[in-house]
C-alpha cells in the first residue's frame, strides 16, 4: 500500500485556495523572470497540482514533475503534464539528466531540505540553473504571526529552532499549515543548504510587494 502523503485529500481545496487566486502571481512572476523561456528538460521538484509546471511548459520547456502526493499529482496529470510520484530527497533520475530545475514552496514541506538540494545538484547538468521560490524564513514560520502576509508580522520566540511544527503563533487555524504542518529553517541554515550542495548563488531577492517580505527567490548553478 502506498503511504499517504500529507497533501493527499486536500488537492481540491489547495486548487481553490491558491492556484485559483492571486496568490500565484508574485511567485509566478519571479519564476518566469529567473528561469525564462527554454527548450531543454526541466525538472519541477514538488510540483503539486502542476500549476507552475504547466506555465513553464507553455514557455517551451519539456517538463517532468515529481511529488510525493498522489492526490496532487492527479491534478497535475489533468493538466497534461508528465509527472511521477517520487521523493525529492531520492530522485529516480541519473546524474546530469536535466538542463534546469525548478522548485516552488518546498523547503517548508521537506523533512530534510538539504538532502533535496543535494539530489537536485546531482541530476542538474553542469552550469544549468536551479530556481527556487519559497517562504521567507524570517517572517513565515512558527515564530511569526503574519496571516496572509498582510500588515506587520508579530514575532515570537522560536526563530532559531529548525524543526517541524504543527502549531504556534504562525499557524492560522484555517490555513494550509493547520492542515499539513510545516518545517522551519532559519535564513542562514536555508542558504547553507545550497552552498553545502555545491551551488554558487548568482541571484537572491526578497519580494517587495508588501510592507514585509513573505517570499524569497533565488537562482544558483553547480
């Protein structure tokens, strides 16, 4: 029997809450700007329902998506995408198999994000771009009450604790993290995951669309 993933059973809700709203606009813009059009093979690690993978396929990339949730992958297949169930920490691909790699909002879901980044470095061709977009560790986490990234975050103790959490001031009772939990990494540990895997950082940015940033985006290469 296939082990149930955290996101199994909430794909329909996830689509309504995120991909059918304006919440995808800012990360999608960053993704397109940092990765751009392409004609090569692109791996989307943690592709979820395939929303962002489909955008990149429309921009010329030959996309393969992986995710641990079969429920989320069902929606990705409905988008016509080539996807398979796999763990980002154990990618089922040969070394240097992809021209580029994309991952969106995954470090807060991975049990071992460092292992995921090492696997991405293994399957990415030399010089190819890895674009990552995700939650800002300073203002999104168990220590930060920042509901819907609106207003000024209220900070609490706990920023330095790298751990998985299911409750705390940063959990909205009606939000995603109340359903699936999350993993928190301080900003330094988050960035060190890329350096330890052999990546060189060439671009890093914080979203400036709101008073305080809720998102970071970066591009790096091996």
